[in-house]
């Protein structure tokens, strides 16, 4: 059996560890043959494949990024897109199925292709931790560690000048990175999409911290909306799946905080630095386990499903369980953090 592996959507620490886990178990335990698919669904549509053997994956668990490349291509667009054309391409290269490693957009495309008769198995990937069917996604722990380290650094420069520092993190429409990194760094306010706040709410927390002699740290998720905002802030257009590219709310908050409180305020948008570098030990282990179980799923022909972490176990769930609703931050988790604000 020959299987294609692709990584699609935003890059993420741990992608290479998944690829390594799939290939090592698939080749040594099941005698499967693998091909790498370049640049996500773009490679499927264009038939851009290359052999993927044990040699190509050696030492990959600690390497960030993805050796396969990635893109946000929609496999149903373009003259060579669509399930019928993709089926012909796979048949021509004698590829029996695809393992798609990606987030919400990737898995939605995989689900649609599976329903149209393409053999697909999914592996969830997102630093945002927003997929409902898995308790944790690899890449999240690494992103939190990177964000926490950055905030620790912002705290020292803020303390030196008695400034308010605003740190914007990724997360799209959920606030997991902001919540975890903010708690770890001792933030005085954490702004997440699940809990809208007014600018007065935020400045009250900033002033409270400043009055105690602290340099306030405000952590904001890119998808956060102030009360009265209809949509999350975005001025970067849409991606290939027609979703807004978020980012920049930190630059909107900082001048408002300074104007209202009189406290000198600076914003730092961490952006893609959260996606880069080597994965944490937790993410290496999780990604490897998901890869090993994906190889099992191929042999058992569990098409139309994805592997996921529930508790400490790796299980299989239908694509539909990961799609539709996001894995949002429960109010109880936010209230835990809010006890430390101000």
C-alpha cells in the first residue's frame, strides 16, 4: 500500500515529528510505502510527490517547520481541483490514500474529500488548540512556551520604564494561548475572544496594577473583540478558505490604554515567532504518538477519521467531531485566571 502524507495550513512545531512517526512505524511494522506531498493540497492537485523513506525522516522529531512544505490551497479550486480530478491523479501515481496533517481548514477539506470517495485519514494540528475533538493539539505547548518567554522579557523592560506592555498572541477565535501564557507570565489582564471586555474594564485593571507600583502586562488574543465590535480586528484580507487573517488588535488597544490612563504603553505582536523553532518535549511526544497511531489507522483502513488525544489516550474520531464548533475556553477557566488580574 502506498500512502501520501501532506501538511497543510499554517506551519506548526511538531509537524516533522508526526511525519517521522508515521514513516518509521509504517515502514518497519507494516511494510507500507510513503510519498511526500509538497505544499499541502497544492501538491495533491498538481501531483507533486516524492519518495519518503526512513532516510528522509531521520532526526526529524526535534526539527521545527515541515520538510513537506505547506500552503493554504483549497483542493476544490482550480481546473485540476475537485475529487474526480484528485482521484485520477492518485490513481495515476498508484497512491492508495492520504494522511492529511492540518487544522480546521485542512480537516474540513479532508472531510469533504472523504465524503466524495477519497481515502483520507487526518492528524489534527494547530497551535491555537481550537479543535474540539482533541484535548490538546501539538504545537500549542510550544507556542505557549515561546509566548511566555517573550512576556517574561516584556516584563523586565516594562519594569525598567514603568510602562504598560501589551502582548498580542495568536489563537484565531479562541483564547487558549493567551490564557495559558498570560497565567504563566503573571499578566494583569488577559483579553480573549470568549470574554468580551470594554476598554474601561481593561484600563481599570491596568490602573490598579500601576497604582500598586507594577508595570502592567496586558495579554490579548488576536481574535479578541472589545464590547461593541462586531468582528475581530483584521486588515489583512482573507485566506484561501475565505477566513479573515486576524492580527493587530494589540496596536489598537495600546494607544487607547495610554490615552485613558496616562501610562506610557507599548504593544508587541508576537505573530509567527510562535510557530517557529524546535517543538517542546511535550509536543514531540504527542506528535510522535499521533503519527504512530495514524500508521495503525491506515492499515485498518479507518478512512474518514482522524487520530486525536483524549485524556492521555490516542483515539480515532470522525472528521465531523473536529469541525463545526470550536474548542473554546470555558468561562470557569477564565475566571481562574481573572482572580489574579489587576
